[in-house]
C-alpha cells in the first residue's frame, strides 16, 4: 500500500509504503484520524504522519480476520462511528473498534451474512443494506449484474453489467 505525495506535484513519485499481503481496501476514519487497511489475513489501523513532502505510515492496531480469512471489502457503518463493515471469503462482519473484535450481530444479518460478498454497506437513516456477490452466468467469476437490498426493495438488476462493488453515494461521510 502506498501513500503518494501528490500535494507536492501531480507528477511526484515519492511515497510512504506499508506492506500488507492481499491488500484489498483502505478507508480513512476521520473520527479517529486513522487509515484502515484490509488484507488477506488482517485488518490494520495506520497513523498517517510525517509531512506532505515526506509522509509516514505507522501501524497502530492489527487484528486477525475471523474464519478462513480472505479480506475482501471494508466500508463505514453509517451512523455508528465505532463500526466498520468487513467482508471475508466466508462471512459479512461488523468490526467494533472499541471492542477490537468482529460481530455478526447487526440488522438483517440472517439475510446479509453469506459467503463471497464483494461489497456491503448501509444507508444512514433508513437502515437499508446493499450487497453484491458473484452471480452464476456473469461474464467474469467476480461479477454480478444485480445489487441486492435488505430492509427495503429486494434488488436492482442491470442486464449484461459486470458489477464488482456498489456504494451508497454519501457526500457527508461520517
């Protein structure tokens, strides 16, 4: 994972680097001023330090993923700054920062928590959850043409599409 010094110029090639096998996603946590990173086996919290010209990434927390690992997606749980959505090859979890642990106790978990979820997220206010996962017959092994919704409408399909991840549009992130 690399954090480039883009503020120095659009062609800057300087960066800070953090090795994370299977790195699959990063998320800035404005409440705690941490950069969360998801890998094959771990969820890691990093402090961004240094200067704009010479940034640094320092590991402040590492927690092993539950189950057979294979971290895949990470997103904020809107309306709860203490939680992150985290998917692995086996399940859909919420990571509770204050408890430093994972849970499958959340609304609609009985429907949402399945294997091989490529993306998950919730809409603040409505509690509606979206999810994507590979669909048989899609033109690639990782895609779907359908975004599933829980706690509201059932799904939306775009025939012929190759959807990998879906997100709620939230200009007021956390």
